[in-house]
């Protein structure tokens, strides 16, 4: 299967019903060997584009990963971004907010981690947790210290969607390109992966009692994701629903979407003007006419 990014994109204004979006599609590979070959090629291509992105210093790129537990966010980030120069990439994971973070607006803590131009920022979970887990667990919202006069549980989600869209529009106008991935995992596949984490000792550390407790809220999370994807997928910051039951295929889809986005930026290496060219030619002339230092070779010969 040839991967077409648009197939997985949530169009602006599109109402999302996740039961109509597949968690598994025909894979883009026919064997593990072919999967590795395709991923290697895409990673190498992404690495080349990342160097151009860093050198051109025009855009910042923010990748957001959201999903249910065990959907493969960590693996997708690790495999797809494996060829990226660490100097040009930053990864942040957001868990329970600190007391200091709770004393600010809900976008504050993630705003501290936004990528600068020329860099790729990766959010493993993000400000979208504030309309997902907080919506499923309203007790978290009540603990956030929002003034009583501003706390309206009937309207607050629409208000937060509006804040998110306004923030993403502001970032876009200032050169940040945002790609948002929802790794769409089935409830049955999550059950299998949880069992693997219990049965395989090297995966025990990945599993906690919280994971199984959150599984009880599966339907509520699906409704929260549907509302979020519907309200916040835009032309400038789209959501992509990536079938995640097949980890390998999900990684190929994610890497293809990232590649397509980078290619659309029309980047180029900085051009050298006449003055700079003359300077470089002058330096080259000096280097070419330097007398070679033979001290080390003489001492080595005598030794």
C-alpha cells in the first residue's frame, strides 16, 4: 500500500466518529525486512530535510503525539526520529502538572518548551491533555484553582478549544508548523499489549495500576478524543488519525506525514551574496598558500 497522508488527515470542520476510523489498515510493507528497508529510507530522507531545516532557520516544527496507553507513542518517536541530529530536536513528555504549573494558565507549561526556528520539537502528550484526561476526570479541573466566576463546566471545553486554536494560529503566523498525531488503538489491542507488559519481564516497568484503572474509562476517552479532534483540526494545524494496531505500519505512516510536511515548506540553504563569496575566496586563497607544518611528521620519523 502506498501511503497517502491526506487519507489520515481530519479535515477542518469534519465531525469525527472514531468507530468509523480504522485501527488497522493494509500495511505498506510485506515483510519485516521490507518494513525496515522502507523505514530506513524515510529516516535518511528526513535526516537530510532536517539538516536543511536547521540551516535555513526559517520555520519551527512541532510534532504532537496523543494516544491511549500502549498505543506506541514512544516507539514511533524513537524509530521515526532515530536519524535526526540531537542538536536540532527536542523531546518533552508532559505528565501531572506541578504546583507552579497549576498556578498558571493551562498552556503555560507547554509554551516554555516550544521549539525555536530551525528545530523540531516533539510533545509526547501535550496541552491537549487539558481537554482529554481533564475532561474525563473533572476532579482534576476543580483542583486547578480557576476562579469560581470563570468555572463553567458546560462552556469551559469550548473555551479551551478556542484558546488552543488561537494559540496555534499565533504560532503559525510566526513560523511554527504543527503536526498532530492521534495513534488510534483498539481496546482489544491495548488488552494484548498490557498482557505482554505483564508477561515479559523486560516490559514490566512499562505497566502500572494506573494503566488498568484508566482502561475503565475507555468510552469516555473516545468521546473526549472525538470532540477534541472535531474542534481543533485546522488547515494550519491538522490532526492525523493513525491506525496503531500495527506498530510498524503506524511508524511508516507517521514518518511519511512528517516528510510530506517538510517537503511543503519550500526550504533552501542560505544563499551566499557577492561580498560573502569574496570573503570565502580570500580565506581559501590564504589556506591554499599556507606552508605545511612538517614538525609532527619529522618528530614522528625521528622517533
